[in-house]
């Protein structure tokens, strides 16, 4: 049996001197699982995902990913090559002038040649239904289009684990259905944070609820 | 855009553009005689015209630049010694003074034109690629690209804030409230941009970024690009000849 993808023990986190957002939180996500996370606004769902990706440091507790304790930036660099995060706000996720540059950025930095990275980017864009968007200016896309490009930036890196923070926000019915089928086909461990019950029902069997700093 | 059509500028390899701009700036800066600056002024002008470069975009920059030169000319002209050309009251303008000011104007405009035509028409990532491929140290390129990126962030954030303010009834007027709002706005702008830059850095980390800049696009050097460099060499040679001819 392989180690759980995510194992979190006694995770405690607060922003600055603020109240704790996460309070001695324990969580295990086995490899290959598809889990949903719900919880009221400001309960710390996004914060939890950022901690798992190593984008912020917890005050207490341990984060064990793929069976190893992750502490340093180097530890997390290794993780980010296999684990993707779809940010809640796509404007935070996209940072290159053109769509193609943005989607190719990940594969390129994982060591692909420029040509291979572009190929991966084109494939990922086609998968989310944005073939032909390669030369568009990222910052001028609509909110829904940005969400799809942001998903493509993740798919292009072929993650074996994907953390999705509100993946369905801004999506119309067609894009939402496409997202659903892309995620159904994806051979990856999925963690989906969403307020969209129907979407969670269609994709996940296990459900967690984050409230008062704990997962239930 | 990246389509390399028939437009001579767009079809030029970014590296060739950087070389042309750098070369023209260098020769313009080093030239000793006015006549040898002229080719450095004419080359970008001709290239710009044939590429239908929107020169009106340069108008404002050009005006300010030459306004600055005019100021400098007024403040230096009376103090350059030498044979007199004309006297205006107590002030006498000398021949060496004239040629000094002339050179300043010619060189300054040549520098600005070369950079505007060859570099400003290129998207910033391409400039980064070109510099990286030309052997500029990766750390320096990364730094430069971050600066360019941050200017973008500031601009985007500024645009968003202005929209949000206007949506809540803000109209700039000549009064204390407007001034206060602007002051608040500038502070908020920098704070927000800083926070956004942090989030962008997080997003870059998530995609395997470790601080160095990698070129997304493969560059293709074509025979045409070599031709451009030859043209540049010819221009330089011409200038040298003008400079040294007996
Ligand atoms: N950068 C920050 N600095 C300080 N406090 C923050 C920051 N980001 C979030 N918080 C606070 O942390 C708490 C948790 O925020 P978080 O974004 O994780 O909530 P969430 O569960 O994702 O909410 P939502 O459902 O609205 O997306 C909130 O009280 C929020 O105000
Ligand atoms: Mg959130």
C-alpha cells in the first residue's frame, strides 16, 4: 500500500497576530482518493491548500506529503512538480502576457524543452476547450476563460494530485460540464474545495467540512 | 504579436533587434562628427517607416526629449568658448557651442529612435529571451524581467482601482477631496501591488519556478536576420568612413 498523498498532523496556523484559522487540524488523503471539502466563507479552506503547497508556513504541526515530512522550500519544490493547485482567484494564478507562455511556463520549468513545453501547453488548452487561445493576452480574458486557462496551466504539468479551490466559479454550464468530464478522466488524486454541492456529488464520495479550524 | 509576417520589424529575430539597437546606440554615442551620427538616425527612421511604425506614439516622448535639449542648449551655449557665430545682446554663440548642441540633439534622438523602433516594438518576454540567448547572465535577465513584470502588475492594479473608484462615484476635480483620494490611492496601490506580487510569486513557485528565467519560445535565426546585421555593419562602416576620411 502506498503512503497517503496528504497527511497533516496538528496543523495550526494564524495570519500574523490574528486568531487561529486552523487549529490543530488532522487530515489524511489516501493516494487515488477524490475528496470534497466544504465550509463557510473565511473558514480557512484556501489557507489550508496554500499550507499544503508550502506557500505559507504553519506555526505548528507537520505536513507529510507522499510519505515524507516537508519543511524546507526544497522539499516543497519537489512536491509542486507533482501536485497542482488551482487558485481560487485566477488573477493570482496567471502571470504571463500570453496564454501560451503562461501554460507552457510549468512544463518548461520542470525541465521540458521549449518545443515540448509548447506542445504540452497546446494539448492542455485543447483539453479545457481553449484551442486557438494561444496568443491571447491573459489579462484581457473573461473570468470564466481565465479559470479554464488556470486549469490548463495545471494540466500541462501532468500532476498526480490536484487541489482545486472553487473550480466551478464563473463557469457557464458548458464549461462546467467540460471541467467535470476532464476531472473524471484525470488519473489523479483530487481535493476539491467547493460550495457547489452538485459538482462535489458528481465527483467525490468522501466529504469533509472545515469549521472552527478543524476538519470533520 | 508573435506572427512573423512580411513586416520587416516583426519578422526580425529578437536577438537581431537587440544587436541592431545596441550597435546603433554605441556608434551614435561614440561618433565624433555630426555627419557620422546621421546614419544612426536614418537607419531606425527608414526601418520604422517601412514597418509602418506608429510614429505619433513617439511624438510626446520626442517633444519632451527635445524640450529638455532646448533647455540644456540655452544653459550651455553662452559658455562655450571659441570663434563667435552670432551675438545676441550680451550673449555670444560660438561655432564650437553650436556643434556641441547639434551633436547632443542628433545623438539623443538617434538613441531614442533606435531603442523605440527596435526594442519597444518587441514584447517584453521576447526581449528577455533575446538577452538570455545573447549570453547576458541569467540572474540579470531574471531581475530585469521581474521589474518589467512588476510594472505590469502596478499598471493592472491601477486600472482596477480607478474602475472601482469611478464605480463608486469618484470624479477627479480640483479640490481637497480629490487630492486626498489620490494620496490614499497611491498608498493603497503600492500595498496592493506588493501583495499581488507576492501571490504571483506563489503562483510561479507552484509551477516549478526557482528564480531563474527560462525562454518559452524557440527563436529562429533566419538569413534575413543576418542580412540585418550586415546592414548594420555597413552603416557602422559608413560612419567610420565619414569620421576618418581625409
Ligand atoms: N493574506 C491574508 N492576510 C491576513 N488574513 C487573511 C489573509 N488571507 C486570508 N485571511 C483570513 O484568513 C481566514 C481564512 O481565509 P480563507 O481565504 O482561507 O477562507 P476560505 O475558507 O477559503 O473562504 P472562502 O469560502 O470565502 O473562499 C479569513 O478570516 C481571512 O480573513
Ligand atoms: Mg477560499
